[in-house]
């Protein structure tokens, strides 16, 4: 029986110890639910092993599906990971979709807001990392729209880097629109780290915890999304193989 492709869980990487623990806990939770599928942790930046190193360490010929532990498909997915897959000549490497946008992330964001004590009169700003890729920025705007629909109130979006409006400007605008009331940032960030610290300095009265929290179990929603991204690639490969298979016609 052919072994299933390795699930290579590729996060951005961080020097923040809490962020490292939180992401590692997610990868362990995915591995616990993945059955016979091998799950390997890897990183796009900052930490090691990087994706090429992780791929080269797999057994010869073992295919891999890289699941980006990233909330939107920006430069790292479309350029860095795509290059890593293209340059892996001894195996088939496929890049799965990023984690977001996804309704399960929306529900997790709403839960973090509830945990932070969101009040009816508070203004909400989705605080996203940002990207130079317009498609990734668009993904974040979709996430804000979905959160607004779930909460039944307006949700604006601000970016910490590489896109506008900058988060501090979005917070200031939300405060003006709310007549000087509290502004709450819904952190659209995977884990504690440098960007989470910058979100805390953007001027809001309340900043929610990231989607992953150090010392806590990985949310079920995130585990399910990672596995679903992997399985979507597997199912697409099976479908393509069936369509390509020779058809046998039986006549009487």
C-alpha cells in the first residue's frame, strides 16, 4: 500500500518562546488526529528547520503536502513555498491552501472577543499582519466582513505591516466613528510574537489574544482546518488520477 504524503506544517516562525510553544502545540494536536499520516513541523522564516531542509530529511520518494500555517496566501505561500516545491526534484510536493479565510476562524475570533469582554458599544477592528500581496489583503478584508456578519456589527480592518490602513490609523478612525468609546482589536494573528506586541501598541483599549495561546490546547477549529487543507489536496489528487485512468468499456 502506498504511504500517504507527509503533512509538512509550515509556519512563519518566531523568536518568541510563547509563540514557538503555541505553534508546536498545534502541530502536535494535528499529528494526534492525523492517523497514519506523518506530520512534520517546518518554518518559512526565523526558525529551523526550513522547508527545503525538512523535505530533504524525508525518506526518499515520499511525497509531501505543505500546509501553510498562515492566515492568508501572500508572498510566503505564492513565492517562497512555491519555489521550495518547484525545487524539490526527488518527490512530488504540493502546496495546500492557507488557513484563512474560513468560517471556523471567524467563530474562533468571536470567541476570543467574548473572552476579552467585548461590550455592545465597543468598536471592533480586525488587526491583521498585512502583506504586499493584494490577494492576501483581500483575504483579510473577507475575514473582517465575515466577522462583522457573525457579530452583527461593523468590523473594520487595520494592518500591522505592508498594507493600509495601518492598524493605529484604523483604531483612531474607529474611535472617531464610535464617538470616543472603547476600541477592541480582534487579533487576526496565529500566535504570540512580534506582531502581537505591535498590535498591543496600536492604541486600542482592548486587544484579544491571538488564535493560539501559549500554554493552552490548540483550538479544535485550527486542528480541523489544517487537516482539511491536507485532505483537500489528497482528494484532488485522487480525483485527477481517476479522470486520467483508462476507461474500460464492456459490450454485450
